[in-house]
């Protein structure tokens, strides 16, 4: 599956997740919710935790873990970014939304992480999360 294409100038939400900062394309954001304690769903293979939103069980991914943290600390002031793409829906657990900025294409950093659609910003550039790929893993 090719990475999600992001157009120059497209609006991106800058979020903080653990020690990381990354972008999420605004077009994939459905809502932003306050933190809610996720429920575990045991299974084989393991299933992602879920949170009930408007009566639906929605899987949760911890953004800090997606970008490299080995451990995620949960706090009541954190937020859940409700994202959707290709008929799928999921929640990204983040520390905070910081601001909305236009996509400023930047050279790739690293070796082509499969969850990064592209890079944006200045020094250093930040990853733009490939929301469809994340949702493919969750759903």
C-alpha cells in the first residue's frame, strides 16, 4: 500500500505524544476527545484496547508507542484523536494537540518507516502519520 499522499499546504495537526511530536492530517480527524480509560480485549492474536464513543467500541493506538516509546504513561489530561480513513475508524492516544500548521514538505529522515506518510516542517522535520496504515493495523 503506498503511503497516504499529503499535499503541500494541507492542514496538519501538530501533536505531542510522550517525548515525540508528530503531525496528523486534518482531513482524517473526526473529533478530539478528552482521555478515557481504555478497556482491554484479550484475544489471539492480541487485540487493541477500545474506548466507547457514541455507543461504538473504537480501537485505540498509543501514538508514542507507534513512533518509538517502549512505555506509554497515561494521564487524565491527555487526549484522544478520533481518526478515520477508508471506512475505518480509530483513536490515537496523545498527550496534547499543540497547533494546526500547513504541510511544508521536507526531506525524509530515517529509513522509510511504514507508519510515516512523509515529513514536514523545519529543523528538525517531523513525521506525518500515515493514518490509513495505522487504521489498517488497528481494524
